[in-house]
């Protein structure tokens, strides 16, 4: 679904007024009539010509229909904590603008996307619907490796515990995203464990008990993995599951948390549970019906005894499946959820905020399923409402940097830059900043504007320029580069050329190729070390400098970071995800060929670097 850009007259602060269903339905009819009277056109130009009063009428009517308790609670908390920070004021200003755009475009989905979750029909009298595969069929294993490729969106799976006292007890579940579901099982278990510690009450669900047992058995290996991901963390800070849960919450959405989740799934869950995909479905209701049937009638064996169903004590399920995460008709603050996404808030945190603001225990899966039906994925929803907020922050006159914007939307810089590339036709933050510096702020067709940048780059890609500049002198001399580009050597080194080139490559202005080269090498080094790459491979493959010895390589990196006074050991400990291994692999070697300079050792012959 596309949100049509609209000129909006800024209204007063977001208003909250809860209404009952009949009032909401009447108000929605009034809103529809306002839009209908204007022709109901989706054409962008016609929307732009809407009278200001009608725009405000629509907004005011929709504000009465949809509540924003969670959004406003978070806004109050953030602005109270960061009241003097311009960035957060701008964040809410642009978020409000996006929300109002969404409100005015809501007519596109109002008929089919109500504020109440759909009540599941009685699936017990289910009649078979074609479009599913069962384990054991000839092509099941092939399709299960990439179900979406073949149109199968829903998975029925079985988790079978390998641990006493839950040995061989199965759990039957339904999901649209298998890996995310296993991750949710981990989160639910950790949250239940924390609640159990705080209240003294026993964990209520048997799957969580079995998962908690597995996590506690592998606590040492999880601690080791966290220290490998984040070497500077003190072991005393990750002594129990509550500390591990806190670490995951703190790093939520970053590559660090994703790496630990992957480790737990591969080395803990798969070790202590047998995971089996049972069925693949194209239709949601068919999948839910089969889930109900399996929890009631699945045949399995425990100590050669035939068991029917997976409800406790025959299995780890507490209730029959088939509800899709929601048994009752429950009013969902869907628009509030969307508003929070416009601030970059992640799904798990949104659920906590809504549960607190509305004093209700909303199920995470209920929201996930509702939004997947309309928006396809959380990524698509982010593109709809978070992308325009990020775009506005990049264009803002305050010139916020990538790190600050990332922090404001609770995301790490690396992840945000990947998102920006996805959203803006492969352009990174620095590329977009270069467009802003060039006063190109209409990004409807970035390819056209990139042509202007290409004139500076002489037709070569940003990555090609970076490759040239970070390479050793023996690989590409600047004189050779000038000849290849068809420019003079003097032009290549002139500030008139170097400064705009620096803005394009780095997103900031440096006035010499040497400084650009050093900065590029720094960024590449940090990024690849974060990915676990060997510093020797980085030096040889990326910088085309031949490895001669550990001491030569150490000096190479210390020269790159000389202005920051960073030693090779500090560099590894700070940025590498495998620092201990590399520090042992490349030890300090004493030699008469070395001399001290600025308190550190450098090799006399540093040519070819």
C-alpha cells in the first residue's frame, strides 16, 4: 500500500478521545463523505488541491476515532528526558507529519482494516482446502527450504524436548516466519523467567519451562558467546538469564542481538529440542484448522506408549491451537502501533508500551498476524511510516549525523545505513547527505540526481572510487588514476575537486586525498573487524598490502589510526568480534629493525602502505 504525499496544515497537538464502536462507525462515515465529496481521487495533484479546512476536518475526525495513548506516553517520556535536544523535537515533528499523511490516506484501507481483530470462525468443522504440503510427501523437503518461493506462507512445526522431565513431549505451533517464531519463544521464556523471579510464581507454560531448562544448562556457552560479541563486557554482568535478557533488550535491533539469537537457536534450542516442520500451507485458515486438529489428535509415542494429542500432560501445549494468537474479540490500538513504528520502535517494545498504556495484556502474535495480512511484513510497514521520518531528519538544516539519527530511533548506525540503502535505491547515508549538500532534496527519482554526482565521480561508482583510494601505492598510483580519469594530476589533488568528492564518499568534507584515504581505511577496517574478518585478509584483500610479518601488519594499522592513538591491541579489542584469536595469532615481535615513534613501535620501511 502506498501513502500519497499530501500538503498538510499542522493541527494542534494530537488529541485523544475514546469512543464506542457505533460512534466510531458514524465518524468514519462522515470522514468517507468528506473525501467522497472531493471526488475521492488518489491522484497526487488532486490531493494537493484539497482545501485546508477539509484536510483538518478529516484529521480531526480520525483523531477522534483512533487513540494514541502509547505514542503520547512515549513522547512525554522522551521529551522530558531530552527536552533540550533539537533532534528529538524534530523526530516528533516529522513523525506527526507522517501520521497525518497516513490518516488522510487511511481511506484506502478503512473498509477492510478495522480496529477490531477478526473473530476466527469455528474451525472444528473445517472442510479441506487445497494448497498445503505434509511432511513425507515427495516434494516437501524441497519446498520447505524456501516455502515462499512456492507460495506457502504458513508453517506448522513441532518442538520435541530432549530434556527430562519433558523428554519426548512435543509442542505443536503455527507461524508465518519460522525463525522469528523460535526467537519469540526465547523472548517469552526469558520474560517469564524474570517475572517468576520478581513474583515468586512458577513459570506457567510447559514449553517455557522446557526452554528455560535448556537455557540454564547452556548458560556458560551463552555467556562466552556474549563476551565474544562484546569483548569489553564484564563476566560478572552476565551471570544469569535475567542479565542475558537485559543484554538482549539493550542491544535490541542491532547485529549484536541478532548474532546472539542465532547462536541460541543453533547451539541451544536445536541441541535440546528436535525441531520438525510438519506442514506447509498457502491458506491461513487451513493452517489454523490443522493446528487445532494436530494439538487434539497428533499421534506420537513415549516409551513405546501410543499418545494422542499434544495437550499437557501428553505434550507441551497448554491449549488447543487454531486461534492464531487471539481467542477473543479484542480491540486493538492499531493506529497507535503504526504511530510508534514511525518513531522506529521495535515490535516487542511496542507491545510493552501498549500493554502499559492501555492496561491490557495484548498478545504479540495478534498484532504480528494482523499487520502481516495488510502490510506483508514489518519491513514494509517501516518503509511506509519510518522511511519518510528518516528522510526528513537527513534533509534537516541541523545536519544530524547518522549515529545521532540512529540513536533517536533506537537503531545502531550499521543497521540504519543498510535500511537507507534498501529505501533509497542503493544510496547510503553519505550519498544522500551529498545530495543535500548539493541542494537536491526532491528524491522522487534518485537515479536522475545521481547523474549529477556521477559527473563528479567521472562516471565511476562510489565503490570503485573507494577501492582506488584505499589501495596501496603499488596497486594504483595517483598519476595513473589521473590519466585514467582524463584529468590533470593537479586537478585530482585540488580542493575544488577533493571537497565534493569527500562529501560523496564520506558524507563529510575533507580537503586532501590522503585524509580521504585514511578515513576510508578506518571505516572499512572497523566494519570488517565487526564482521569477524581477519586483519591480515583485510590488509591484503581490501588495501592490497602484502603481509610480511605480525609486526609489519600491526604497524600498518597503528599508522592508519595514529591520529586517534589507537594501538593494534586496542583496535582488536574494540572492534573485532574475534579479538582474542587474532591477538594470539599476531603477537608483538621484538626486533632490532624497529624504532619507537610517538610512544609506539613503527617499522622503518613503511613504503607500499
